[in-house]
């Protein structure tokens, strides 16, 4: 009640003593107030300037008190922090007003040091109560929120009640055990023999690679233990997962082969005897290459599904879309073989048959592109 009564009295006094340059209720900006402070410090005997400064001071103080009044009585922890912030600003405002004896005599600033101390205790207690409730609710996500709340308790009132013990408990319960399930496929597949069996490439070892890169089975600073679902059952050897991550191919489409042909003629100057005075003579020889290029596109979509085991609730789902193009090129030629260079002979030596890459090989190529994003996404969701 006291801040509200003080605010009422200030407004009443200000309405009776407003200088000519101001109207009742006019707001005073921080820059205007600071400018008046500087002017007064240069000319402390100026009564008109003192009146202006006193009015501006009252207006600024009333704004702080009004903000404080609007926050009092709110029980939420963040409201307590906002209240503490307002008290801190008001106390700084009072300290500036007592910077010189003349200012102190004129403005007679108050002091809210006790209110700051009391509000720090209220903020710590509010966050402590919230942390207790979160830990009572259970679950790794609530434990992480409790950790954040208890760190704020220690910020405002170190060692408050049993906060060290609760923080240790929250840290343990906040560690999330994640199982990376073996990759599987569902959805749209065409142009390939894409079944549930995979080769020994990146596709099959994706779950093992993710488990390793996420820190393995030992809790890391990111509060995470990761398990390879292909190597053990979800409750085997102590793995009692909180979260399951499922990589799923939802689309795998091979486009029809696209064949193009082009001709390219190469030439070379070769020696062709000498003239009557012994100078070398040259002639141009040519060869024409018939170049065949066969390209094929693989369009794939991989969905990463993250779900909570206890609640059976989906936590997150994201899809990556990627295209990989394979290309095979070979050539035949007509003309003089001596006109051919190293590049042409390389084309001529290429097999003149289409070699379809395996699905396992294509998986590796596609996963190599998107794996860094997959890993970063999992870290952002689980750490």
C-alpha cells in the first residue's frame, strides 16, 4: 500500500507545483531529466531551474513507483524478477539524485535497499517453489526446467533452503537416455529394389554413428546419453530410454535414365616429311568422337522422428529432401587415332555398359550430405 499512497501524494503535489514549461501529467524523458541535472549542477542558485528539476524528478520517480505498484502482488517468479529490476532501477535513480549535497537537499531522494533485499528473497522463494513442483511432476524435461529455476534461486539467494541438494537431483534427472533406432523405410518407392534390408554402408551404421557423435552411453555436458538401438534392446545393459529417435526413408525414387549423344572433333598437327631445303612439313589429322552420357537422378526424403517413451508423445519430426545424380560417360571414335589425347583415351576406355549403383551406395552419398544437419538438429532438440 505504501508505494500506491506515495504515488498518489506525488501526483497531488506535482499538480500544484508544475512549472510554466510543463503541463500536469507531462512525461519527462530520461534525456530531459539528465539535461536538467547538468544545468542545475552548473547553476545551483537558479530558482526556476531548480523548480523544473524538482518537477522532472517527481515525474520520473512516479513512473518507477507506478511500475512497481503494477507488479506487487503477482506471485509468478518472473514477476518477482521484474519487480526486483524496477526496485534496482529506482535505487539507482535515487543514488544519482544524491550525487551532490545540493541535489540531495533539493530532491530529498528515498532509499529502497531494504525492498531490494526483501524482493531478492521473494524471487528466490518463487523459483524454489516452481523447481519443487517441476521435480514432483517428474520427467527429464521438467528436471531441466527445474535446473534453470534453481540456478536462478542461487543467483538471487545462494544456498536458499535445500537448493544445492535439489540442484544435484535435477541434474541427474535431467540426463536424457536416447535410443537411435535402426533405419527403416516406409512410404513411396519406385525404380529400385528398395527393401528393408540394407548393406554395410552408412545407411546401416547411421544409428551407431549418431549414438557415437551424440556422446555415447556416458552423460556428456549436454546432459545426454545415446544408445545404438541395433546393438542392444531398449532396456538392455541399463538402457532405459526416455526418448526414441527413428530415421525413416519416406521416399526413394529413381528417375528414368536420360541418355544424350554428342560428337566432338579433335585435331593435331603431325610431321609429314620435309621440303626441298630440309624444313619440316606438317599436316592436320582429325578424329571424331561419339560421346554418350547417361544420367539418372535419385530423389530421397528422410524423416527423423523423435518421441517420448513415457508419454508416447511425438516431440519433433523433421524431413530432409535430397537429390543425387549419377553419371556415366563413354565414347567411340572414327578417324585417326593419333589425333586423340589423354582425355579422349580416358573416355574411350570407359565401359560402354550402364552400371546401376546399389541402393546402399546411393544412401551413403545422400546421407553424407545431410548428416551434419541431422546431428545438429538432434543436439538442438535433446541437449
